[in-house]
C-alpha cells in the first residue's frame, strides 16, 4: 500500500514538473522571437517605415502575450473567451502589418478568414456556456 500512495504522489510531482518545463520552454521561444524581431528586423520595401512597423509588431506581440496570460489565468470562462476573441483581433493586426512591407495581399485574406472563423467559434462557445443547443 505505501508504494501505491508514493506512486500517486510521484505522478503528481512529475505532472507539475513537466508543466513548469513546458512553460519555461514556451517562454524561451517567445523571448527568442522577440529578440529576433528587435535585433534582426525583416527588410522592408518601404525603408523608412521599417522601424515603425517593427514597433507596431512588437506592441502586438506584447498584447498577444498578455492575452495568453488571461486565457491561462482567467478567473472565469467569460474572461477566457474575451481573451481568445482579442487574440483573433491581434492576429488580424499581424496580418495587416505583414501586408504593408511585403506587398502581398493574401495576408489580408488570411486575416479576413480568421475573423470569420473566430466569430463563429466565439458564438459557439457563448451558446455552450449558456447551456443552449446550437439550433436554438
């Protein structure tokens, strides 16, 4: 019997440890991406606007990290839904910023498709939280 309780304790300890390791590596990846954006900016066709667009991109990235924090730590499900909706809006902002220096219009097509998908998903989650069926 004592081995069984030790095994359960050890399993919980490993789960918590692995979660912390995943969070740590996720944080490292985010910091590496921020460093790449700051120190090795993408060449722009517009020249003088490259620094300004880089700052906009950085602000959107910081906002996305804060939204992810709210998704993970939101006290209620409604807070998490609002944070996910805000992430969808930020993704459209990323697409708009990528459209300007590259001159490729398909980034905006991706943004429009993302908005439509986000709207449908948020409506489905709101219906689920209200306890209604999808056909009501």
